[in-house]
C-alpha cells in the first residue's frame, strides 16, 4: 500500500521558502507603515495650520485659535510611553477645547520653531492680523518665549522617531501669501 502525502524534505523546502518570503515581506510592510505615518502627520499638520489661518482670518480674532505641539512630552496613560501630539485648539475663558488632534508614537517633528526646555513644554502657533506666524510656550493665557517669523518661510521636518536620515516629509509654512502651507 502506498501512502499519499509530503515527504520530510518537501516540507522543509516549503518552510524555507515561506521563511525567505516573510524575511522580505515583513520589513517592506513595516517600512510602508512608517512612511504612511509620516505622510499622515505631515498632511495633518499642514491641514491644521491652514485651518488655523482660515479661522483667524474669518473671525479676525487672533488670540482664540492655536496649533499646540507636544513633541514627545505627553505620556500615554497606562504604558507611560511618550508620543507626539498635535492639536488645533480653541482657547476661550481660560479653557482649551480640542477641535482636531493627531497622535503618533512612531513620528517626531524637528524644527527651530518648536520650543524646548526642561520638562514638558508645549509649543503654540498662531497667526496675527498681518499673517505673521507666531510661536510661544506655556499656555495661551501665560505666554513665554514668544517669537514671530515675519517674511521668513519656516519648516517642520516630519520623520520616523529616532531615525537619522531615511524617509521624511517637510511641512513648509510660507510667509507669502500668509497662511499658505506646503508639504514636500
């Protein structure tokens, strides 16, 4: 009687082929996931800055809407792992209301606009009535380290956290026309 089935050598060859395919596919998949996260954060930041300008220009109120950036200073409840948080907020009566939010554990921002210092420091961005971009630390009610960027394009580099080089996107806040933002 003849048994039908696979021999041990045939099964080992199939397992080796599957292992080789996985060794190629998994890193490619993880790379595409990281690229998608970088694109998502860059496009989200660009959108928030454009919407910020539109809100302020429409209402002609320049101390009400802000983009708030916490670059890995916010710990996640439960795990304590820190993440990037970007929020479009409305500040009325001493209370911040979040209108839109982006969170990412895999992506970081690099820019000379971001305020750094000892302890958790949030960076707030807003436009004034002339369309000049301003930044400050602290809170909208108690501003410190305030600075403006008139007649100068400013840029955020969005990249995979902890990576040197590799895939990245640049979010360029243009001085002219005011409120224009470009992702490259």
